[in-house]
């Protein structure tokens, strides 16, 4: 189905993850989560640090899942798609950031101003910004957390913000966008891992 850009590498990675769950947790990932006390931060720490011996060296138990983006994403999926309500400290899990989440964050003015360089240099600022931005807000009957805006931001960029003119900020789908009131003006150019940003609020004198 051409879903993987690196089929051999990805196959090895997911084989490793699958074998880890089979050998260490009797094929039940929930046993791993239970060993972490259902604590999201402990889960992320274990995903990063747990290893096993492969020949003469030690290798990660959970390649891919151990990364800052996929780890946080996996924890959110456990809540949203699997329905695990036992998970704790989800409010302390940083939002998984990729180019789509970054673009939507910049386009809505959560982070604005001038920047030029590596896109990844903005990732920590984006994580921190969303921790702060959701404070005091509610998601139905509970306090909103940063993970709650991950999927909406991804879709906002994928089907909206990526259509912006990279230099002027003009967006052809703005009239149909539910986030249009938050859209900022200016340049947002993202290419590979490079970003050039020069944005300002629509209520600015520069309008």
C-alpha cells in the first residue's frame, strides 16, 4: 500500500517492538503499562530507556516509540483510540510536534514573531506554549490538556494552513476555516527541517 517510505527499516523496528512485548510482557502491552503504574511520564521514560541485549550490544526495546513525537502520540492513542482511562499524569505529557503541528501553531499565532533556522529549534517552544495555552480551558467535563490539541492541529495544517501563501500569509480556505479568527499575517515558510517566520497579529498596527 506504499504506507512506509522505508519498508525494510520499518519492518525491523516494528518486529523489535512486537518481540519485546511478546517476550517481556507475554504479548500483552497492558502488562508493560501496568508495570509503569499507568503513569504516562514513567511510560515515556521506559520507552526511552528500556533495552535488551542483541549480540554484543544493547539496543532499545522500543525503537520509534522511544522518540519525543511518537512516544507522546502513542500515549494519546492509548487514551483516545484504545480507551485506557487508567492513565495518569497525561497533563504533563508534551504535545507531539511535527511539521503539521508546528505550522498550525505558527499560523494561529500561538507562537509568532521572527525566526530563521532549524524547525526543530522551535519544537520545545511549541511544547511549552501549548502547556500554557490550555491552562484554565475545559474539554467537555474535564480540564483540557496539551495532548487534546494534537490531532486538531495536525488536521488544521494538513487540510488548511499548508495552503497559505508562504510569503504573504494569504489563505484561500480561510473563509471556511473554524480557526480563521486566530490566523496571523506574515511569512511562514517550512521546507524539510528549515523554517523562516515573520508573523504578526491581525490586530497589529501593521494590518
